[in-house]
C-alpha cells in the first residue's frame, strides 16, 4: 500500500514539467471539444490522437490519450445539456435530466452537476484503478492460454450482448472483427491467410487505421447522412458546482462511481452502459422517482458520475489482462502496444511503475476537465455553433493523414476508407460497432490462446473446460448467451411469474 | 449475406495449406481457426436471415425496415462521399503536393456544402473567400504539424 503511494507520488512528480502540463491542458481541451461536438465520439478522438502522438515519447503520448479520453467522455455532457443531443453515446442518459434542467433556465447548474459528477466519478474510478490493478495483475499471472482464450471470447460476447439492441447482430459484428484479425500471416507457420497475393494484406490489418476508419470516417459519413438538428442554446446561470448538490447526493455519487467502475472492468461494455446502469440504479432507490426525466439532479449526477468512473474502470482490464473494457480503451491499448508498452499479466512484474503512471495521468485529466468545466462554457458554445461543413473536411483530412502517418504507406489510408464504409454500413443496419473493435483487438489473443491450448494439450479440448478459471469463464459465456435466447427468456419469465404468483 | 460470407470463409479456410510437410497436425493447421469462425458466422447469419423472414412475414417488409432517422438528401450524401474519395484516392499520394490537395479538398467541401445557404443570403463571393481561407489554413497547419512537429514524410 505504502509502496503504491510512493510510486504514485513519483509518477505525479514525473509529469510535473511544463511540457507535460501543457499537453494535459491541450489534450483535455481537445477531448472536451471532441466530446461536445455531436457525432464525434471518444473512440474517434483517442484514435485520431493516437495518430498524432505516434512520434512522441510513450509516457507523454499516453498522457495525451488518457486526457483526451477523459475529456471527451466529460465533454459529451455539454451538448447533452445545452442541445439535448448527446455529444458521445456515453452522455445519452444525461440528456434526460440535463436538458430538462436547461429548459427550466438551470443549464448552468446542470453543467456544474455534470462537472462535479464527472470529476468525482473519475476520482472514484482512479481509486479503484490503483487498488484493483495490482490485485488483478497478480490473479492474471495464473491465467494460461486456455483462460486467455475464454476471456477474449467473453469480451467479444459481452460487448455484443450489451452494446446494442440486438445480441445476434452484436455477436456477428464481433465475429467480423475476429475474421479481420485473421487476415495476414498466422503466428505458427507464417502462412498467408486471406491475403490473395497482396504483400500489404499479408502484413495484416493495422489496428489504428482500421479504428480511425470504423469510428472516424464512419462517424463522418453518419454526420453527413443525417440532417443536423437545429442549434438552440437555452440561457444559463452560473456553472460553478454547488457544494449543496454534492453533499446532498453523496450516496448517488458513491453508488454510481462503484457501478461505473465495475461496468468499466467488464470487457467491452463501455461508458454508455455505465451511465444508463447508474441512472437506473439511482432511480430505483430515489425518493424523488417522479422527477427523473423532468430535471432530476439525482439522475444527472448518477449518469455523469457513472460514465466518467467507467473510464479508469475500463483501463483496469487493459493493464492487467490486455483486454479492453470499452471501445476507447481498445484504442488506448493499441496505442500502448505501438509505444512499446506491453499491457497484460506481466505488467506488475515488468513495469509496476507504469500502472501508477496511468493513475497519475487520470488525475491530471481530472484536473483538466475541472478547469475547463468551470471556464470553458462560452468557448464551447461557439464551437457548437461552427457549421458542420467546416468541421467535417478538417476531420477527414486528419483521418487520412493520421492513418498514413503510422507506417507512411497509402495502403493504411485504403484500410481506413474500407473500415469507414464498413462501419457506416453496420451503423445503418443497426449493428453495434464496439464488438467489431473488440473482435479486431482480441482476435489475435483469442486465436493464440486457442491454438496454443490445443498444442499444449495435444489436441485435447478437456483443459479448456475443466480448469477452474476456464470453467467459470465458459459457464458465464454460456449463461450470457442462453439468457439472450428469446425462447429461454419467455420460459424464465413464465417460471418467475409462477414463482411470484403463489407468493402473492 | 453473413451466412454466405461465413460459408465462403469456411471454404477458403478448408482450401488452405494444412502444412503437413512441416509437421502440422489438424489442431495446428492455419485454416482451423478461421474455419471455425466461418462456421459460427454462417450459423449466426442463417439465424438472422430466418428471423428477418419470420419478422417480415409477420409485420411486412416495409414495417420491418422502418427507420425514423431524419436523413439529409441522398444527393448531398453522394456528393460528400465523392469528395472524400477524390481526396483520399486521387489527391493524396498521386503526385499532387499534399498541401495543395488538402487545400483544394477542404475549400471545395466547405464551398459546395454552404453554397445553398450563401446563395439565399446573397453572399457567394464571401462564402468562396471563407472556404479558401479555411482550406489554406487547414493545409498549412496540418502540413506543418505533421512534417515539422511529428516528422512524418507526407505523401
């Protein structure tokens, strides 16, 4: 515990130079602006910033990405409150009460609540990040090929189940991601798969151009296709958070912080589910249920605390298991790999200080969003007023040049375009894109786990099912799938209905 | 569609070299994993297809494909996609200097998508100047940032 605090102190000190502090302020601002602009998501922001930071030292590059991530999740609340349009999917729950408060002339108070909820949520998540990462890291040392196979599959299945309205489409999106990860030379015999004689394809699909396409270009296409909502800003009062709001709703803050962090730890689920779950939990126990959706401070506080607490939560499995907890965390993980950081079970052995570096990055990001939360409202309103035709081509230029900059080859630009079209088509057909990303990121780990496991057991599948951690994982996966089969859902409802009837 | 794609994946995986000359067994063959993914994808795709047919038979194709999104005209979407593709496929890396291609693309995009509004307010010339200025500033800033700050050799 004491060692951890010392390491955390060292990490903070290491970032206390003018350049790092400048990067914190700049990247938090970029994150808040990206998050506030409807149509631009945190995943897109982190993916674009990954391409911009490719030549920076790893710690500074990751500092930029963490600040962008935290800033974007927070920034989404601004357009949710001011325009009733969630800046990112994570802020959809904040629209309900945030905009209702704004219509009552309390937009400033709503933004103050969003700021205090987001700051406290990130701090709670940060606390759990520092507390759980070493523990989970030690547990992860017990994981072998079999467990990693199931864990990666668990991530894709859970993401497919929870991130859209249709689990079947979510699982298909995950499988497409896993398929894309098989393109190129496989690991054992260096055999070219699905490359059709192309040297570029034989090298495999690089993660960052694919992610920039699936989240950057695809979101631009969605923004072009959909008619923009009219921008009408309600007048607002002071944005300084009130101590009374924080003190009165401390239970909501703690509860939502814990829920958000826990949902962040679940592979592939993400901030939007964290916000909605925290909101639902707050409504369930609130004494003012009737106010929810009509300007409830409790509801807004819950949603904003939950989604920001999810950010450090989503980083916990990245660091300990190399399994991302959300789509932006998947991009963050890809960036760590590009910068030579090897997240996974060995991190507490090889570079324990890095874990505390990430905690310190979260803390600096929290300071960044607090500063901008208190000062940036008028600038953000001006940004929200900038017409789409000016923003879209600039972002597209960054998508193109960012994809190119990774390896300086045009093939990556084509990959970005192809994934953009694929991502757009999936969105139009109501497929969630997060499982695709999880499949893409985890496909390689899953295949390696599967084939290594088979090699170790000489083709015997039994160890996949009987080892204790493997058994827990595959049983959970089966239960998650079974609970989503309509026939079994109806059967379950009928059984619980019958059980409730005699009790009544 | 996914069912067909899954089947195609399975067939291609089956046709892959088994690498037996290098001592590979069934469980280390390169096509095993993509083959499994193909089978699962074909199965899920088949389930989705059957479900769509049943839903369409129940409520009709039109109702099954109902979408409440407020879309912009298809023509402006096609124009935007065309501009995106012209920039990415023809202006970048095809001999045109990066800064020039970027300036042309950004200016053209802004001008084309604001021209209707500008025409209505009688400010086409002002719109063109704004578009050119945005294009020039973006091209200069992105080129400087990537070439002189990030040391990327631009296409």
